[in-house]
C-alpha cells in the first residue's frame, strides 16, 4: 500500500493544502510533503492525527475495499445456444446475487426447459415477438411490450408459438437459471 499517495488523495478530497494539513496536525509542511512522496513514514500516533484531521481513521484507511462492478457489457456476458434457444446471462456470476437477469431468444416452435416449482419470483418483459407463458395448468399469451410476473410455486416455462424469434428479458429472484 502506498501510504503517502493515499494521504495525498484524502487531503485533496478535503480541499486542504499541505500547509493547512500540517497546521491541523502540528507538523511542518515539509514533513507532509516528505510523507506524501514516501520519503518518510509516520509513527502510528502521527498517522492517527493526520487521519483524524482528514476525517478518517486507521480502519477506513487500511481497508482494501473492492469496488463492485455496476456496469456490464457484451464482453462480460455468458452465452449458451441449444436447439433454437439462446440464453445470455447479462450479469456474470449473478447466481450469488439476489436476482439473476437473462436475455432469452426463442426461435418459432421452441420452448424453454420446464422449471420445477421453487421458492422465489420471476419477471419477464417481451422485447420482440410473442411468447406463451405456461404456469401450472394455465397458459398466457404475452406479446411484445408486455410483461409477466409470478411466484415460482408451479411448473413454468415459455413457448414461442409465433412465426418470428421472440426475445425476453427474464429475471429470477433468487437465481435459478
């Protein structure tokens, strides 16, 4: 860890000059400069004083938080194709999350695998084409621009009875795909 660089970043975020930080900690501007350039290292007590002046503490300063990825592009996706169906996992490793979004494409006459009853909820939005939702003993036609939402307590799956490929954004919570 580059302590000097991290102190400098904190100082910038607080809008302080080296001299202002030095005054708040009863240190010299030269010492702050040497510290930020890794020419010297602070004692624990001095580091604690500097961090207090910068609105931080030892725990925050030394924590190595991994930034969570929030935006995903096609290079991150995982794609599986079989028998007229394409499934695109839009968020890699989403099975460890609370929900799992996929994009599924069904060619005409193709069905998704039957999903057995399980805990959770499912949501879908038809981007193009039309699908038939099979939910237990009932079926529902879901055209482009429509959505579906249900608790997953019954056998469920989709079929494409139309003449064009259907695309559905489908989200399962918790993950099941």
